[in-house]
DNA sequence: TAATATACATGATGTTGATCATGTTTATGA
DNA sequence: TCATAAACATGATCAACATCATGTATATTA
């Protein structure tokens, strides 16, 4: 039951997409290789034709997830306002990989960590881009602090079993970042 | 081979401490009941005399970890400066439970989430305490935003396989928070 | 001190899940 | 068109683990 070249590429895409969603939803350990394959419309047997191990699947999935670049150049505040929403909070499977899996990354393979580190670098650069040429340093600091706040806020909000508290965290962190970004220039 | 009443209490303490360290170090799923018991100086068999299940151990451990209150009243900046350090970054097993396990909490039992939510509430209150009576709202916002930034920064730093980048994240987030806190009064 | 119940060690059990082995079908290249 | 090898389905294997069952020694208490 061989399959066409394009079908293979498509299958690989499906596997990685399914893995991306399942891992973000339920975590690396809780998701089964067989489950991923089923979600991709295949059976477990074929898996090792695509990846050497579950670890390799994890690393490849993370690389894929972190690669997707937002091409549009947005301001920090605009980005934060899209990030810190109820929709994003509800959509763990389709949302930010760091907010979904962050605390597990340190326990994964070197390849997985490398993918995330690369993504972190890119994200800091991107978020710092909007700034004037003369305060690059402040812009980078804003990018880092704001990105940390976004990630932390989403994790805290998702942790909470009280929706009101979760909303408060998102909203106040939004305001925190916005205020902060306005006063970028000239700080010690 | 019965054991004295105090020994039982001591054993329970040891189990919870071992669990707290192991979970933070390696995550909930990767840690084995037998491992926890061994680290507590016992064998796996006795476990179910203390807890009904691994899930119950997780919930109880988190409750315990989140209960520990810093009695000292510190400023936000002081707290952040203790939190965002290389030492804390290296000491995952003994450090902040949110930074170690945050993204896994949403996948745990209701009891576990409740414990974390309670801890989050307490933490926000504590960090907001230092403020003057007249800008409670701003103080609370600062507490939330800063706490989110701390948690996020620690997670990002631990994620990175590049020590320099990790240090930068810690340092810049420290500065980001400090800046913010200095100019609290009179905001929209 | 004797009787009892308890805490724990040792040793199952049953399931789950990663990974491998094999056979069948069919795209591909000659 | 044919031979070949790739993809994948089905069906092992093998180990890890949560949880349970049982026996034993000893703290407790009457």
C-alpha cells in the first residue's frame, strides 16, 4: 500500500500539525504516538517511517511551531493585545507554544531546547523592531520584559480555576505592558 | 513493622518534600510513585497508606508548596530581585512551583488547580501590599504585571540553552519591573 | 503484658505505550 | 509494462508503572 510522493509530504504535514495541537493541549508525555498518528489519519505502525523516535517528533514539532513567523510588523502593544485575550487563553492547542509547554521544555532533548531558544531570539528581535534607532537598548529591554509578562500572564490565567481572576490577570497585564511601553525612553 | 506516631508524621513530611522536589525537577508524569517513596526513604508499597492515588499526592504536594508564606513584607522590586537570579534559575527543584510546573497545572485535577489558584490570589495580594492606601488599584496592577513578568522570565530563561540569553532575560526583566514600579503613581 | 491494629516491605497484576517485525499494496523508474 | 522498493497496516514485544494483596513486626492501649 505505497503512497504518492505528495501524499507522503501531506502525511508528514498532518502528523506534525496533529502533534503540535495535541502536545500543546495535553503535554508531551500524555500524548501517545498512536494518538498523533490517528489524528493524522494513519495508524501507529507507519510512524517510524517518518521519525526515529517520539523525542525526534517533539523536536521537529517544536521547530515547526516556532518557525511560523508573523510577517506583519506590529507594535508591542498591538501584539500584547492580541496575545492576552480570552480567545488565546481558550485555544491552548492552537496558541503560543511557550505558554502551552514552557515549563516542560527544559526537560526535553537538546534539539528541542535549541528550537525554542532560536524562537525566543527571533521573538525578542521582532518585538524590539518597532523602536527608534536611538533607543535600541530600551526597546530590547521592553521587548524582553513585555514578552516575559505576556507568557507569564497567559500561564497564570490558564492556571486559575476562577475565570474572573484569569480575566483580571490578562487585563491588568495588558495595561501594565501598555503603560510601560509608552514610557520607553530615558530610564536608568 | 509498625512505626511510631511521630515517625508516621515525619514520613508523610518526607514524602511530600521528596515529591515537591522531584515534581519540580522532572514534571508530574516523569516522576514515579516508587521514586518518590525511595527518595523519602521508604518502599513503594506503603504509598497507598498515605495517599489514595498519585493524583492526590500531586494535589497535596501543590497545596503544601503554595502554602509556605514568606512572612516578611518585601517590596515588589526586592522580591523580583530575589526571584530573577541565576541561583533560582538553577534551583528548579527548590524554586517557585509556578515557574517549574505552570504549564502542566491546567492538565491536573481540580484540587490541584484550586491549590494553585489560591496561591496566585495570595501572591497578588502580598505583592500589592506595599502600596499606599490611595492607589490600591495601581498597586494591584503592578503586582499582577510584575508577577507575570517574573514567572514568564524564569520560564523563558530556563528554556534557553544559551546561558547568555538566559541571563539577559533575567536582567532585563528585573530592570523592566523596577522601572515600572518606580513611577507607579498617577496613571490612567 | 497481651491483644490488636497499623505501617510498611515484598511481591503480584494489569495496563499502557514505545518500538519493532512482517506482509501487502502500489507509486515509481527503467 | 515489470521489477522494485517505499508506505503503511496489523500484530507482536518488552518494559515501565500505578495500584493491589499479603505477610510481618511493632507501637498502642487496655
